[in-house]
């Protein structure tokens, strides 16, 4: 791949142009830009900001995936003979499939996410097949089909068409039965299927794909083994259209990673085998770069800080990585990953929770980042996710450790990031730098307000960006005024995390010496943050109302219930926020609703979830709540025996809890004349009177009634 001769401004102008043409429905003009770009790509080694980049960048990140899809569908419908329209439409469906599945490790993806993603995959594949029928050399369409089918499996309807339908106009195989979603639906329970349809509609605004009746003419026949490994068939087809395509080979190589059932040995055999025989040694090094990326490029695979032996292995691997003959962009990526590795292991937390930074490791990280800046082409955005940790490394070096920015890296990287305007942290830091003359920028050097508008617009989609933490870092290591400015600007735009940060500031949680600590103001900002949707703020306000022990008015109760139900639904799976929302929701409904229906819902839906968690605190909350419910008849028939069972479970989880001991004494009260006999008699009667629902709630998950 060759570097682009253009500048950032040229790329931005072209990107803005194609997005505007799509939005305004100027489809002929759009095709007129993309067709020559596609031909240049087909007959060259490709370029960094060429045809495939244009296809990816035509989507506007400022609008939803469904809205982008609608724009692309309008183009496809208006120009059904446009190869580029069908290809871009399929690309968007591939993106939606990834959004539905999520980037979580496969073990944590729910069944409804899998089926919803596969439904979106079917849309993508159908679009790519349609594109193939419209171009003599549909290399990109074939490559994207390979990728999405390797990612989510080749649909059975496609395999059926390939097996039975004519592979070319000259063959006379029997026609395949009509393609349908029946095979996919048969794999899933009806409830999961419906949930998948709901996810599909939520992300796209559409239902199931209209499947093609046949394959496009000209696709080669499949060979023995292709049905078991369809990605190899699609790679072979792609290389026939564009031989020695390093991009296609790299995409295929990814699915030889161990996490996809491959191995490093299989990757080596592929790189050095007959499929790649036509590559130059430098091109094979590009593939070796992707092979090593399997573990060097993913922080989840990096060794623990105290694993010296494994750290040495990684250091040698990083050094070996840099000996490969790589294009400038790839070398810059490798340098940034190496710098990020060094920065991460430079951080040490002592027994008191204090963070310390290793100066030598940070200096090495800074030197690596200096090389990356010098190596990367001038039009590359070094805050793009392909170049990880650049801002983190600079903050660690310059803010946390106080090192001098001898090479002016912060200014260089922020200026590039501000020009591109795609990374929220870079854009907002550039705004702050221009406002206060920080990070090598002059006061007023950039359009601060334009950057703020851009940054906070990006922040709506950047879930990983942590505005409160960035502000805290600025407050403690750079400038409190800069932090306050950033939070105030975010609050003015209704950003819930900025509102929450101001609440914590006025509460004295950020800086105990802050001169303007004001509890009333803190509560006001907290309320505003909750109203804006901040999960922690909502949880805290609901918990405070519960903890006060007062009667909660109906309107206030309904607000807290809706907040906590939403928190429980949208919090990250397995997070403490998810569990705390369930704890507070169950207690709110059980003790403050005054509604038998709500109390029953707490017992039937929320408490079973808590009891099934691995955290002992969650289980103790469930057991305690059930004990109280059966003692007092909240949402169930009162039953002393079931209360006894549940309080015993709670005490086993928290044997030193004084409240549980008091509750246990109340349930198992054997005081007075013949107290022990009366207690046993009462429990025997209660055990005899256990109803079906109470038994199911208490022993329905395999627990023994001893």
C-alpha cells in the first residue's frame, strides 16, 4: 500500500464531500467519485486513503447506524445498478452486525446477540452478492463476504445456493430451493429468535433480509473442503480478481488466530506457503506484522506486572516486530503499541493505593512515541484507535511524572487530532490547550468553541472516553481551571458525566481543599446528572432515599424505580453497577412500593437474579430480603419456616453481621415459657403450609429442603 500524496485537509474535504452527496441524494456525483477510485485500487497496490477508505468513511458518525443505513438504502434503491451503492449498504450491515454482537469476548455474548448479528450478516451478504453481479471485478465485495462469513459463519442459505445453483451460465446443476431464514431460525428457541429480531430492529429499523434466489453469475465452483472452510473459497475468489492482495490476505490471516481456532504455526505456514508465494519479502513482513499483532496488539494478552519472565518474552517480541520491513504507517502502529506496553508497565500501585511511575520506562515510551511521530506520514491521525495509547503515554510522561516534552510531541499529536476531529479526547484537549495556552499550544491558536462542539458531539458515541477522569487528571496535574472549564462546558451541553463531576467537586470528593465546597450545590448537580441519565447519580439518589427510611411519595418512588430498572438493564454485564442497581431496586420495590404487584415482581424477578450471582454480598442481600418478605408477607404468603431457611442462608454468608443476627433472633424467637417447644411447633406447622410459589422461590434452583 502506498502513502497518500494528499494532506489532511484534502482528505477531510473529500470525506465531507461524499457524505454531503449521500445526504443530499446526489447519487450520480457520488458514483462519479467512487468509480475511478475503485479502478485505481484494482490496478495498483492500493493507497492509504483510497477506495476502501472512502467506502468506510461515507458513513457519518454523528448520526445513528439506522440513519446511516437509511441513507445508503436510499442510494441503493435510487441506483440499483450501482456497484458502490450495494457495497456501501453491505458495509453498513456488517457494522450493525458487529454492534449487535458487541466486541465482548464470545463467551459473554448472549444468544439473542448472536442471532441478531447473524440476521444482520444475512443483509450484508445479500448486498455483497448483489454488488458482485454488477461489476466485472468485484474484489471488495468478495473480500467483505469472506470477512463477515468468517466472523459470524457462512449462512446456510448461501451454502445451499452454492451447492445446488448453477455456478456459471454454462453449468446445468439443479436449482437450489428458495433461500430462506428457516435454517437459522431452527437453531434457536422461539424466545431467543424474537429477541434477536428486536435487536435487529433496534439497531437498523428493519426486519429480516430479502434473500437472493441465486448466486451472481461468474462465481467459480466450490472445491472439495470449501463447504467446511468457506473463507478459503472466498479468499481464492478474491485473489483471482486481484492477485497478491495483501489486504485480503491480512483479513484471512486474522481468522487463523488461536481465538478463531487457528494457531501461530498455521499462520506461519500460510505466510510461507503457496498462497503467498507471489508476494515480495516486504509484503510477507506485512503479514508477519499481523501475525505478531495477535498478542502484542491486545492488552488483554499482556503479562502481569510481576511476571518478569513473560515480560522479557514480550520485550524481545516487540523488538523483533520492529525489525520487519514495514510501510511507514505499520511501523508507526508497532511503535505506538510498544510505547503503550511500556507506559502500562511503568505504573505501579503500592500497598496504600498510591500510584508510582517508573521514570526509565516512561522515558523509553516517550522515545518510542518520538519515533512514531517521525515515522508516521504527515496525514495520519496518531490519536486514531490504530495508534493506541498516544495520549495516555504523553499524560503519564508529562503530567504524572513531570517529564519535559523535549520533542514537542503533545503539540504535534493534538494538532493532527484536532484537524481530523475524530478522537474525542484529542479534540477536547486541543480546545483546552487553545483556551489556556497548554500542551504547546498558544492561547487562541485554534477555534476553541468549534472544537468543544465537535468534541462533545463525538462524546455521544465514544463510550470508552472518560470525561470525569480526564478532568481529574487536569485538576491534579495540569490546571484546576482547565478541568473546571471542561466540566462546565460539558454541563452546558447536558453531559451527564460533566454534571456528575461538578457534583463531586462541590461535595469535596475531588479536592478536599477546594474553596467553594457546597453540599447544597453538590446535591443540585447530582440531581441534574441523574435527570440527564447518569447511572451512578441515579443509583446514589435512589439509595439515599431508601437509606433515609422515610415514606417515599408515589411519584418519587416511580422515578426511582424507573431509574433503577434502566440501570439494571443498561449497565455493563457483570459490573458492580448492574448488581447495585438490582440490590437497590429489590429493596425499593419490597419495602417502599406499598404494592403487592411490585413486591411480587421483586421476589420473582430481581431477587432470583441476585441469588444466582457469585458475589456473596449480592447473595446475602437476596437471602436477607427473602427472609423479611416471608416473615412479613411482602409479595408472598407469610411463612415462618421459609423465613428461617432464608435467614440461615444469609447468616452463613455474613456470620458477623449484627443486623442479620437480630433478624435471625426475631425469626427464631424461642423466649418465654416453653419457647423452644413453641418455636419447633410453629416451624413444623409453617413447613406443612408452604405453598407452591414459596417452595419454588426457596428450593426451585436445586436447593435442598433439609
